[in-house]
C-alpha cells in the first residue's frame, strides 16, 4: 500500500544529543514537509522540499536540519541547538501545488 | 505572511450541527483546506476550497468567501467519532509549498 512511514514512533534522547527522524514515502510525491506539534497546539512548519536536492526553511527551522537526496526520503535531524525539542513531529507529502497533504503517523520525541 | 484564526473548542451533542469558522489574513493563497486529527494520530485531509462557495462531502461541508477572508467547516449529524481537532490551512501564492495551519478547534461530541 502507498503511504508515508515515519520512524521511530517514540524516541527518547538526552540533552545535547542529535537525533534523526526518518520519513519515507512511496506515493511518488514531489513535495515533502516536516511539521512540529506541541500539546494542544497547531502544526508549525519546520522545513519543506519541493524537489530532490532542494529544501526551504519553514517558520521554526532553527535547531533542525534536513536532506533530500532521494525523492522518497526526507529525514529530519533535531540537533542539540534546538532548545526545546520535546514534541510530536509529523512528516507529510503532497503531489503538487494545491494537493492535499498526506501525513505519516508521527514521531514523538522526548528529551530527558 | 499570514495568520489563521479559529475557535479553540466547540462542544455539541450527537446528531447536532457544528460550524467551525476560520478567518485569515494573507496576501494571496491558492485555497483553504481542512484537516481532522484525532488525539495522538496524524491529521487527515477533509476538504479543499479553491473557489468561493460550498463544497459538500457527505456529512461535512466547507465554505469559502475570499472577499470576507472567511471560511468554515460544517459538521452535520454529529457522531461520537467526530470528536477530534479540526484545522484550517492555506497555501500562500508567494511561498509555494508552505501550507500554514491554524491552531485548531477541538470538537467535543457528547451523548
């Protein structure tokens, strides 16, 4: 079945450690996105990519990094520079400029 | 830039009708979308309005008025499973690819 797979679902890390969240899609979508969601809040855009080898900062990119070496993959690294990384991270993809977003099941990161 | 405003919470009984309003400020956008998210889950797409007017999909309808910078999602014949958060979102014309979300409306359906 086509879809978006995020891993891991739950992740714990110590302060000062970098962690990479995986996002893979087999929908053949050009655009991919990373959003952060805090409890009771909306979705805030971290990074997005319209095409392979290109990506743009969203509204809260500081402390995060991404890569887009393959069309189907858009991993997110939460670096130690991110001051408050505990959150629910959602990856999404869309087929085009007005297309709906298809979301993965999310990765819940907790910093101890 | 843009901002979207929607009520934080709405409570209604089963079988009722709920309207979730979304007002926005943006210089230009392709359309207004609505997403549903159950607790702990991923958002799922509900509807999209590119043009002014009403779009109907089963029990859910969505409306857009560009002249009023306003849209709404209408949930009819409410069911317990409709208890969730609902987000409006816009994709701006001057920042292709950035789909910006409102803060969400928590809909609580009671028996």
